[in-house]
C-alpha cells in the first residue's frame, strides 16, 4: 500500500526480512531489504503510531522506495471495517466485488500521448511570457478543479495539445463505467473547454463538454454487452510558433478521475 509520507530525522534501522505477498488465490515468498521506522505518519494533523491488534508497536517499512504500514491500523483510524475472506480483504460494509478500477486494464490500442499515470502527480505550469505558458504532467504536480485538489488511482489526463484515446477489449464482462470529468485549474486562456467521449462498439454512448471553473461532472454509462470500449479526451487549445518553438496561447488540460468498471 503506497502512501505519501515525509521522512524526518535519520533512518533508524535496516534489516533483511522475509515477507509473504498474496495476490488473488496465490502468493510468493521473497527476501527483501527494508528500512524499518524513520517515517512519521500524520493524518489530518494527528500523528499516528501504528500498532498491531494486540497493541504492540509496528513501525512503517520502506521497501524499494514504497512505504508500508499496518493496514488494519489504518482502517481503524479511518473508521473503516475490515474483513478477510481467504486471500481477499474487504473494507467497508460491502463484502463482494462489484467493480474494478479501469487502470487495472491495459488498452489494446492507444494514442501516442496515452500514459498510465500513478497515484501521485498532476499538472505543473511553465510561464514563458505574459502571453505564453505550457502546462505539462509531473509527478510533483497536482490535479485541481474549481479550487479543489483531487487524488485518483484511475486517471486519464489530456494536455489539450492533441486528443488522448484508448481502446479496451471488455468482452461484454461489465455493466457500467463511472467516473468524473473536469477541466483542471492549470488550464490557460479565457475559453477553456474540454470533451470526454465514451464509445461502445463504434457507437457514442456518452459525450460531455465541460468548462474551466466548474466542479467535475459525474458520469454513469451503461456498457452492458460492449466488446470494444473507446475513451477519447480532448481540450480546446491554441498554439503559435515563437522563435521556432510551438507555444500555447490557450491550453485546456482535462482530468478524468476515479474511473471504475462495474459488473
């Protein structure tokens, strides 16, 4: 489980440990070198001291740059119920699998500007002069729409300079696709509009036009029986050549967030 964390002080210890990692119905054992402790975890201003079910301290582990903390402890402090059934962990009151994030699937075909974005990152703006600025993706950036910052593990981003599209082979396995679409505050210009189009087997199922400064729009689209799902995202941008360099005078950057496929 990945979390954002700040490392304070010196890292206190380094051990060789053996861990069991379970995925679906199988698991594997590997030896890893882990940094134990040295990480402070703060949730909404409250410093946390992770413990196991018996109240014993369990320091965070850092393995290959990823920080791990006891998941049961986090579910308790976040007031979420956790239940284990075999190799499946359920959080909350629902104890069945109703959906997956779109990010768990790989597009069969995709545009050159299609990227699999991780949990962190967003847009950063580089200003060249009073008229020209370019917005681009960065892991150090943020996604902010209508003044509010958003995080998402299933995201499609478009920088407005060309259309982003991906085609998924679903084979009729899913009933609905849901998510949110908005225009990021990092967009430049006065008339920033973007478009999201969801296509099933060549037929447009949903088309949304959105504007900068408006909260993200929720979409819930019926995709029962759809074999090939196409998602297209584009933003209205204007560019011009300055000293041999193509620079935007207007750039609409689009965020599609929290995309799920429901059974």
